[in-house]
C-alpha cells in the first residue's frame, strides 16, 4: 500500500531506507528523545536493517504498518507514521526528522493515513497517544478532528471516531 499526498509519499519501509533512517535518528536524537522511547544507544545500521525487514513482514501480513514518509519531489526522508490495528481500533503514531518540522508534514501524513485507516470497514476509531507536554502532536491531533478522550499520568489519548 502506498499513499500519496500533494507533497509526500507514504510507503512501506524497505531495506534501502536503513541509511536514511539511521541518519535521521542520529541527527534528530535530541529532538526525538523527549517524546519517543529511544534506547540509550541508538541502533546500528545493521540493527535497523533487521528491524526494517520485520516492518516489511508486518506490513505484508496486515499486522502493523510502518510507513516511510518521503518528499515526492526529491525522495528525501521526512519521518515515519505507524498504524497498529487492534480489533475495531487503530493506534496512530508518528515522528519527523528535526529539520522537517513546522512545515505541515505531520498534518499531511497523519491525515492521509487516518483517512485510509477509517475506510477499513472494521475500523471504528483511531487513537493518537502523546505526552501531555507534546503540544505540537496535540495540535496535529486537534486540527485533524481528534478529540482529547482520556489522560493517564503523562499520556493523553486523542480519538477520532468514524462518523455513523
């Protein structure tokens, strides 16, 4: 499955994406660490290649969808959107390279994946979980029509329910 937007292509990660993903982690570590769980030591290129092979297998099996987000015009790596089905719900998560934020790419990518997810007959609701102080992610969720549904500790769940 590949999703196109005016500026982006969202597609399954391939092994050829490992160097760009590795660079993104290294260059964006300080930006990402407060918001996503990263190991103390960032994964090696070899570890990422193995992880991407797992992502491809999950994608093919319709178990979990790890999308590489790339610019349509030049193919440069922007970030990732992850869609995890759980019965009639799907959890959406995403991150961008630090130098790709503030340009509307998160809204564009998450909105496109959300539209596709809600077309699945079995999907009743989408969830985005983010930390309470991650105002940028909260703003993306709210602008896409998600509503703040629950809070537990430092985590807020935003939900978008399929219209009846």
